[in-house]
């Protein structure tokens, strides 16, 4: 028997009337724009049983992660947040990003656990796996170093790195897809692309953001309205949507402007169309059972003073030709290359489980900016960088690839 799989889409509870997570200000969801989902994929091999879970939340957090793992002890659970900024807060450790909604969080756990228990007896053999990747435009590097004095709400600051579009930095923008098919039809589609889901125009709207639009478009194009689609957010810590146009070109290049409704529709359609083209061009790879999951804790104090915790790292091999590297952080895009992940062909995935915060590169630490220190108060973090992030991550990745070291 080869690799076995089962999958499902779980509709999440209504979030209307609940506190939404993200942006560091109080927001209550007053109406639903686009539904929230949890899409799950069970994989069973000769030596491993792994649950990959993609949930429409900002961060999965410790409460939800621990509950899923304790209630599903026979599965090795990898829960990922799509990172939408328009869903209820399930991370109790980040109150500055939104008030924790314990009842909603518990109901999410209950629905996912019930569905996994239902699927355990419905595993089927994976007959075909196809995989593809290509560049999809739509994101932009969001760090803009400046020289001289910049006036801010905190007074004048020197050589500031702004959160603003940086057209000079060429980001990879690579979209990756995998399609698993059994003898009776599609099991699941897995999609990864790196871009902050912060495009929802209405601050009081509950939404899965562009992620939900991508799922809807794939299902419609394939004529598979109920196929589970797992969106795994890439290394998006310093990437976001390019934003709306502005008549003043100088203004457009020094800050992000919100999309107009028509602009947002066009942008979402373009991203979805790009990912559909990647899916259409995907090629068949080995479907042999190579399922193996290696995990490692990277102590934060190896490069950041203060927090006494670790970043969870995971290296998942599904088939001989399909591997994923994931971590519980918001990583900057350059880590995928600098940590040696790209050279292996593995997918770089962020937002696993209990995310601690941003993971900048060493070069970005020298520049400062939101992803370095400015985010810390919102995430409840205090500390100073005391070592090389790049070196620590490279060593950890090398050990995960060869766990006998």
C-alpha cells in the first residue's frame, strides 16, 4: 500500500459580533464578506501519520495548537494560519492584536477534531501527485530605507526604514501548487504563495481575504466546488499587496494606499489567474510513500535576548519529490534562499502553530523598521538582537535535513 490520504473543508463558525485580530486596534466584525474555512489533509504512510491544517486566522497560537495536538494524539499535527487580518483572535498571547475569543476558538477545535475522527476510516491511496511552480505578480517588498530626517508621531527619526513599497527590490513571487488525486477523483489541492492578506477594504468585515478568492476561483475553474484547498502562506513577513493607485507618483512611492473596490477585484483576479496557470501546468511527480516529519526547536535566545521560548521548525517529506520546510514565525522572504531551503526544492512555509513574531534577516536588523523592533510591543516581546539570525537558522535547517547530525 502506498501513501494514503483524506481531506475535508470545515466551515468555521460565524464571526459576526466578535473581535477581529490584526492591525493593533479594536475592530468588531459586523458582517461577513467572505467565509472562513479550515482545510485539512490527512496523510498516512508506512511510518508516519500527519495532519496538515490550513485555518483562516491571523495566527493559530498556542491554545488552538495545543488543543488540536492533545485531542488528536495519533496524528502529528501541523496547523497553519492563512494569516488573514479579518478573522477572530484565537491567539491568547497577543491581546494587543485583538481580544481573545475563547468560545470561537474551542468551536474551531471541536469541528476540526470531529472531522478528523470521521475521516480516519476514509483514507484512500494517492494514485497521482502533480506539482508546479511559477512566478505570480501582485506582491511587493514593504521595507523602504530612507536617509536623513523623517518626521513621525514620535518626533524626528534618522535613517528610518518605512513600511512602504520598495520597487527596487525584486521579490521572487513564486506560487507553488500540488494536486493529490486518488482512483476516484481529487483528494486535495495545496497552494503556497507569499503575500500578507491585508487587502480587505472594510475594517469591520469578516473575510478570508484574497486567500478565499483564490480558493473560490480554483474550485470554479476545475468544476470541483467542494475540493479542499489548503493555502499555506509562504515567507511573507516583508511582502504585501502593492496597494491602490494614487495620482501623485511621489505619494504612491512613499506609503501604501488602499485599493479601490474595482482595483481590489482586478488584483485578486490576477493573482487567482496566475495560480490557476501554475496548476494547469503542473507535472506528475512520484506518488511513492516517503512520508517523514522531522521537527526541531530553535531557541530564540540564540539570537534574541529576552523571550525564553523556541521557534518550532518542521521538515516534511511527502513524496520523494515534494518537501516542505515550515516554521512558527513571520519570516522575511530572503531566508528561503539564505538558509539553503530553495536549493533543496522544498517549499518555505511560515505561520506554523504558535508564531512568536517576525524573523528578519541580519541585514534587516541593521536597518531597523517594523519587522525588526517596531512590531514587538504589539506581540508582547521585549529583547535585543544578540546573535546572527541567519547563522542560527542555517544550522537548524541543515540539522533538519540530516537529523542524524
